[in-house]
């Protein structure tokens, strides 16, 4: 079963929240909310790119 | 000819007077400066050839200068006295440059605002992280300054302060003696008021195998590529100013074409975000536990979140970066430089150091980049155009292209008295 983009995004965010909480405690995970959002969004973007296909990378956008 | 040791007391007095408001310096000791001046005078009298004789230098406070602590904006480092000069500082001294002192950095060269104000408007940021370096050169405290760039920390403050900011290609000189953050991104950079001055410093600092700029003869008219996705990430006013500048260059016979990047702007920034967080976390993984409360909020957040990143994500970001870098070399090989705005907007208020997105693309790809002032907005705040070189070792070529652009646009901003006057009126 594959995750939808939204489900994958949520999953990525919760993984980062969980890891931050384990390392630094719940308080820091809350304090880092904005940063966690930024990093989770970046991870989600990179996961959506097919790295193997990048060997034949072509410009994504046209002017 | 007047000796340095005779000229400098008046210069120092003026710096101290204006720096009460700008706060560009974290360490500026008159005795330290005058002792160096006397030594340089002696070397000149003995007939020594000094290519940078008497050039005054500000050094960002993450770069070691023998005799001054390297504080990095971090309280536990307040007494961190280096054993020797950073490699770049030692090369400058050998060439006869005079180190004035240490300039304010945001903590560990990250994003939390520093105390430094923009000389053009004291209620605005000079940018970051090389805040004091850009402000000191803009205010004519120093002829040049050293900064570092991991995202946009040389170009953005230079653009906000209306000066030249040059970040050569990755690995152009040793980073020995510089406190790291993200080791595959960190690059020493130069703040100056003219392209020729930046080139003069480059020639002293660059690794021996890299081509020199020499007299910085302009190369032109150049072939410039405008990257629409980059333009789109700036304010309407900034975009219009940069397009005007590009049209002016086209009128002087520059060949202007449009280009795309191998990957979208947002995906490139995503890769930069992951790489900088992961490598920053690696650098700080011990100290964050030893001194958590001494970290500024932004720096602490970045390290903590970086430590929570899965390793496969970092590897993926590096793979994407490598592919893009290779593709960009081919895609952009027929151009002398890529043109985009230097920053998203003019300098914002003091609550932020601004957005690093437009400067981070060249850092991610290891390409040289330079910002040049192109004028002011209606509030008399500097605007800048960024030129990105199309090969990691095209530093000298980019400087010559920038020299042509500088000559044709004819914009070298004057000393900024306006910020200080504006505040005094209130």
C-alpha cells in the first residue's frame, strides 16, 4: 500500500518530532515547531524526487 | 608619503564614533592596530614589496586572528584564544594588510539576528551572518572584510549594505582557522567596495593552482543568462530593478538569454536545507548537550532538528546535489554568468537577517557568486544584482565579468551617512 502525498508528509513530520523528542524532550520538539515544519517539508520534497531518474535529469520548468 | 601609524589614529577615532550606533565591531583595539601599522611601515621602509600594503581589514568573528579571542557570538567562547592566525588572515598579513579587528557575526554564522545595524538605516538589518563585516565595509570603517557563506552569509549582507560581496567557488582557499558549520558548504568570502578591490584580495588568498585575476581587465560584453525561477523569488520592486539593470547591460551589447535550472528553485533549497542541517548537527553534536542554554534560539533549533534527520535523507540530498551540479555545468556552459537578484528584498527590519534562498543556490552548487549594487529603492535602501559563475573554478572569469557590469552600470554607492542622520532626527 502506498501512502498519499499528504499521508507521507504527515509521516515525515511525525518521524522528526519523535526523533527530536527522544533526543531532547517534548519541550524542545514544541520549541522547534517552525524548524521541524521547514525540515519536514524539505524531506518530503526530496522524497518525491526519483533519485535514480536524476541520472537523466532534465530541467523541470520552462521559462 | 604619510606613514600608516600616523594616519590611523584619526581613522580609528572616526570608526569608534560611528560604531557606537552601527555596532559592526566586536573587537577593535587601538594598540593592536597601531602596533601592526608600525610593523608595516618598517617593512615598507626596508623595501619589502607588499601587494596589500596598508589595506585595512575586518575579520568575521568565527575566523581566528592571533591575539584576539574567536567568540563566534557564543558566550562559552568569549575567551577562546586561537594559537595562530587562520590561513587566510596569515596570507593577508604577509601581503601587508592591516587587521583592524573582529567584526560581529551571528552566533556560529547561523540565522539569529546580531546587534549590528545597517549603515543605510539603523532600524534595518545589515543581514547575516557576516553582519559586521558588510556593515564595516559599507560604513568605510575597513577597506575590505572577510566573511563566510554557508547559505547566503556573504552576498546577502553585502547586498543589503550596498557593497560588493564575492563568494568564490567551493574550496578556493583553505578554511583552516575558521569555525565550521556545514563543511561541504562553508566558503570564505570577501566584502569590498569595488570589484577590483575584491579581485586584489582574491589573488592573495586563492590556492596557487587557481587562475589569478591580475589587473581585473573587464571581460565583455558577456553572455548573461537570466533565470526566471530565481527572479520569481524576489519582490516586484527588486525584480523590476534587476530587469532594468539587465536591460541597461543589453543596451551595452551584453548578450542576454533566458535559462532554466536543472531542478526547481524550491527543490534546490530543500536539498540545501537538509545538507546544512545535517552537517551543522554533526559539527555541534557534542556542544549542544554541553551548553544548550548558551545557544541562540534559531541556532539551537537548527542543530536539534538536524540531529533528528534520518541519514538516508542526507545521502539523498547529496546525491541530488551532485546530479544537479553536473547537469548545470552542461546546461550553463555557454554563458559567462547567470543573473538573478542578490536578495529577495531590500534589508528588512532588525527582527531577522533576511531570507537566504537566492544566495544559497550558488553555495549549494559550489559555484562562485558576486553581488553588485545597482541603486536604491525609494527609501534609499541598496538594491543588488547577483552574478553566478558557471564553473566552480571560474572565480577569476566571474570577477572580470563583474568588472564589466560594474563599469557599464556605473554604480558605486557612496558612504552611507543617511542611517545615522535618520536616527538623530527622531
